[in-house]
C-alpha cells in the first residue's frame, strides 16, 4: 500500500480550537479507517509545520478523498508527499 507523508498547518479555526486537536486526530483515524486508510502516526511538531501525519492508503484517489474531506472541516491546511521505500526506489530505478 502506498505511503503518504502529510504536512499540516492549523487554520485560524484550528488554532482557536487547539484544545480539541487530539479529539480531531482520533476522529481522523476513525474516518480514515472507514476508507481503508491506515493512519500510522500523527506527530505534533515545532517549526514550519504544526502536524505531520503518516498514512498508508490503497491508492492516490483514496488518499486525496480523505485529505479533501479533512480539509473541508476547516481546521488544517495540508501538503501531501508520496513516499517511496528503498525497495520501491529500486524498482523505479530499474527503468532508467
């Protein structure tokens, strides 16, 4: 299953309701599970991004659907990176 690294920043609404961030994370995990997505880790971070989330999703459309639904709630803005393992890169590089 493809892995995705999601970098998130709180919106104005999200930071106003910061006390609910762990509750929102749990709701995100449950929603993702219903879509067949495994939330591997959620990290609250210092620096440029407020949250880093690692997920495994069946495919790009499913990951996109999940993140669009989460973004529509208005608490966080995300940037998503498709991650490749060393094995994945080995297969990709065979074609060069």
